[in-house]
């Protein structure tokens, strides 16, 4: 019997989403005779029953296109903004699923999407997911598609900033995406030859960072490149957040925690000013922002997304649901969603990349 497949993309856009959609769709149609529809703008499109038929014509020519042809949103099934209210629209989404006689709903996204998909699974839907995010922080998979492209863009930015830092004898602080994990800053920092790399997993001491830069000056190197994750923070701020997190139930404690998180996300500007004062070197900050996740996906991301999409169609054909399609070396593995939800793949303090950075003489701020 023909299987009917629904597909949606949710959360932030990421290079490789269209390649993954194409991988599911073309494999599903060509190998298994499936029929595929897409829901526009994530879970909101599922709620509003806004669909597009993903036939051969719709999938043609999208492999190299960035973003997602389906559109995306950060809306959650159980907390859907409707007017000035937030309403649980899970039942409406379940109804839409059955209205189209779907055998499974494929959800492409990061940690939040995995959680929302799991919620729908608990409400009786057949679900299968794929891991997408430039942060590379989805648990239980070797890699997420989108990361390699963002890593390439961030590395190229650091490469280009070297010349101006060297010419003007400046400190250039490069802020890379990564609110809770440092994979992007760490990888780009090593690949781009940064002199300092600051990541959320290793709270930094600004005086130690400054001393590493002053030592470079004494060694005859009058410039430095500092690669910093947007979520990296000084040790004292980390300690304050840890204390506030222990009592986050009261309104006062929640407000304090929100204020500290806001301070965390502006700490790069403060760091730049502090380094200029402590070293006497002119310091400038460059925030890469959304440029890191835009544009044409890299060959590695196209390959990863395509093979995950093809494996997804195969798992559906085999009746394997309630799983995330994880990358395992050159193969894939269906990982139960309950093992993925609520977890985040952070940089281990003993990771080989961390050891490599230290052995290269790169300061990690600790």
C-alpha cells in the first residue's frame, strides 16, 4: 500500500534543509512509491493545514538552495501564539495529520524541534526526525547538517580578519554563534588560527586572556584574533548564573536569571572594551550573526543531509517510527526520541579539539 508522508521544518533555518527534504522525497518516491506533502512554516503550518505537494517538480533544483522551501517558525504545538494568547493546539495538529491519512510526520530541526516532535508522538502520531542545527549540539548524533557550512563561513571570516588585525596592530574579537555550546567557535578558531578561543563550556578569566595577548606582544606579535561563542561568559558571571539557577521558581529569581542571561549575551562587547584597557591595543569586535547560517550549503552538508533523508525514507518503509535519524560514521542509526529529547551535546572538557587548542598555545581563557 502507498505510504503518505508529511514533512515540516522548524526552528532556525540552516544550510542543508532543502537537501534533506529532497533526500526524503526523492528516495520515498523513487524507491518506495511514497506520496509526500510538506507543511509550510513548521508546526504552525501543520496547525493551519497549509500544505504543498512535494512531487518531482517541487524537489527539482533545490539541492544547492539555502534555507528551506517549506519555510519555518519557532512555534510549539502546546504553546501556539494565537492573537494575544498562547494556546495548546496539539489536538488540531493531530486532526490535520489524520485528515491527510499520513503514515508518519517527518520533522527536521534542532533540540527544540526534537522536543516538539516527541510531544506529538506522545499524542499518538508516528514521528521520525532529522538533526539540523549550525550549533552541532543535538544529542546522540555524530553531526548535524548545517554545522559544516557555518564552520566554513566562520573560518573564512577569521581568515579575512587576520589581515586587518595584522595591519593595524589590533585585537579583533570575532563573535560566532553558539549560545550554549562552543563547537562552532572552537572549530572555526582552530581552523582559522585564532589566538584565543572562548566557549560557553569553559568560563573565562579576562585577566588571563589579556595576559596571553600581552605575551604575544612581548614575543613580537602585535595583533591577536579572539574567537568567542555568543554564549561564552566570564567566570564571575557564570558563578552568579549558577547561584540564581538554584532558586529560579520565584518571580524575583526568574527576573534576576533573565537579567543575567541578557548580560551574558552582551558580554562580547564588554570583553572587547576590557581587553583594550588591559593590553593597550586597539580592539574591535565583529559579530558574524545570521550570515553564518545563510547561503549555499557546503558539499559536506549536502551529502550528510541527503543520506540522512534517504535513510529516513528507508526507515519509514521498514515501519521504524519514534526515532531520530542519527549520523554514525558513514552510516546512520535510528535513535529513540526519548534518548534525544532534553539533552544537549556540549563540548567535553577533555575533547581532542580542546587538547589540540591547548597544545597549539591557544588561550581558552582559563
